[in-house]
C-alpha cells in the first residue's frame, strides 16, 4: 500500500491547524459549507437513522438500497423502522435530481437550522456525483458461523467502479479487525484499471492514492433500536482513518452531524472497539445466565441475588439473565473476532464458552416449562402454550436472532400447541414459522396451559396477565411487582 500526503495546512474547528492533501482540504471545505453530498449504502436499522441525521444536519443525502420495495416506501415518505417516524422521512424526502448543484446548504442566519434532503435509489451510478459514502450493510454469519462478507464486498465493488478524487469512504458495518485495510482498501486500489474501462473515473490517468486522492476510514455503528435517550446524534462516534488525512476528513464528516467524535489510531483499532463492546456484553450475559442456573441448583433466587449485588456502588455492573441472546449484534459479532483470531492461531475461549451457555438458554427455558407443566399434571405434548413477546428486546418489532423464535421451535418439536402475542410483531413469517399474533384477552389466557414471558414489553399489564393465567413462566422477572398468585409464577 502506498500512502502519500501533500502538505497543505487547514484550520479545523477554528482552532487546530493540520496538514492534509489538497483533495482533503477541498473536501473539508465542502463538508464545512454543507456542499458535500453524502451517500448511505444500506437503509436499515443503521443506515436510515444515519441518513436522516445527515439530512437534518443540512446535507444533501442519497440513500442506496437493493430492496426496491424499501426504496419505494421511503420515496413515498414512509419509514419502515420504529426509531424513525414517517413524519421525519416525509419532511426531508426529495426526488433524485440535480446532484451537481452544490450551493451551500447552511442556515441563512446564526442559529437557523440547516435545510438538507434525502433522496433514495437503487442506482449505484449516483456514486459518481457524491463526496462521501458510508457503508451500512449487514454482516451476518454463514451456515458454518464464519463471517459472511458478501454484502460488504458487493458495496465496495460498486464504489470501486465509481471512485474519484476527493471521495471519502467509511465502513460502519460491524466486522473483524483488519477488514478496512486488508479487504476494502485492496478492492478500491485494484479497481483503478477497471475504472478506465468503465469510464467512471475522470482521474484515471494515474491511480488514485489513499490519503491523497481518496480517503478511507472505519466508524462502528452504535445503534440501539428502540432507545430514545441515546440516538445517532448523541451517541459518541469512534473513528479510525487509514492515514492522518483520512482521519481528519472522517472526523469532519461525523462531527457535522454527531455531537461527539472519538478519534483512534487506526481502522483496526476502531473495528476492535465495536467487537470489545459487544463481546463484553455477550460474555457477561453468558456469565449471568450460568449464575441463574447455578442459583437454581443452590435453591436461591438469582433475581434476589442480583438486586442485592447491584447495591454495591463500585466494582459491579448489572446484567440480567434471560431466554437467550438476540439482536443484530450480540449473538453475531463475537464470532467475527473469534474467526479472525483463529486465523492467527489463537483460540478465543471466553467467546466459545459464553456462546455455549447463551445459545443453550432456550433449551433451559424449555426444561423449566416442561417441569412446571409436569407439576400441574400436564405433559408438554398437547399443551397450549402462549408466548408473550417475540422480538429480541422490549418495545421494538425487531426479530433478528430473537431467542423467542428458537423457543417456539423447541416447543413445537415437543408437540406443544404454540401461540404468541406481540403488539409489535403482528405476524411471524421467518424460517419455517408462520403464525399470527393472537388477541390477548381473558379467554386466550384462561385457555392456555402455560404462558411464557420472553420479551417484557412495557405495554403488558402483568397483574392482569397473571390473574387470568393458570401458569406463568417468567424469563425476564417481569412479574416482580405482581401481588399475590405467586404459586402460578415460575421464574428463570
């Protein structure tokens, strides 16, 4: 990799003087005046909030997604995720025309809110006209639980065909340390000759050089779906650039829409930050899940133990047991780190042990249900089981990696008659599951042999649910404030 910096001094934030390339200085100026056009690839739970944040900060934003239905929905001014209202989308959505119009988009008076816009498309050719591209595509696991990099590679290939002088590329998708420099950068550099053939790169007389002509960085996404107190704008943003100029340009991009930016020494360090955050959670959740099992063997309540332990004002961080891991990050991200370490002949033992415990929790819950039914002289086969909450966390409709889905499968395999209720998920059509959310009324609860609480949405009336149920298996301690009927409740 060749890295070249041309000396040109610019002032950052009216106080710091830094040396950047001429292309970097020009891009910094466009970002400062909101003339820069920002593209977001992937308009899901990460990309759409980011696109809206930049548009609301005064930038012209182009959203790219391969899902034509999603693009059509957004173009109609409607949002497909809970965190972004349709009203916010409708206020900024704009037809995709005239990207070469680069008039400053800042407010006319001091304190006036900048006016930006969002246009969405499936056409990657629009990248020829943008200044910054942020990749927010999925990074799932393959069937063998290895990193599936196909979405990242596809996005990088599309960018590489249209790369041009002054372009900033940032990867946000969670991935293994080294991805930005070992995978993305070579793809961009190797595509230089292809650009001559396609005619996209007007600077193709000589290869574009990272840090001089184009800029590359990594900034891990930190979206927590459903959270209101920490948003894209208020959550600190970690950023690592391939070169010093790459870092300065990326800091300027994110600092234009996000309150706090946190520079680190390299993309590899930034990639590791995200994996530490989520591996920390996965391992500690694994620990507390095993503590729950230990407490059952010891005949004590894990919930009482946690409540007492968290009164210690130092040296203890509270985690809670549950039916298993869920979401787009925690069940997946540690595998990316473990996979990378395997290539370096290192075995990530904590990750493996935590996974064994966490992914065994649906089976543990199944045993609790079976034992509770047996105590009521009922076999699990043929019993009516109503599952309350199937999203992976409370107050959202996100089903990704939800442990409730695994539990439903296990119950069905044992012959249980399973129904579910979730106000955020009206229908289940994932894998081989095809169910509709039932109406939650007294009749539904009375007819159930067992009610299982897997996701504790705040809209549930736990007193009413317990009062009208014969048996409740509570995996979230949601019924802790219910008075009476303790004989009907089985806690994790």
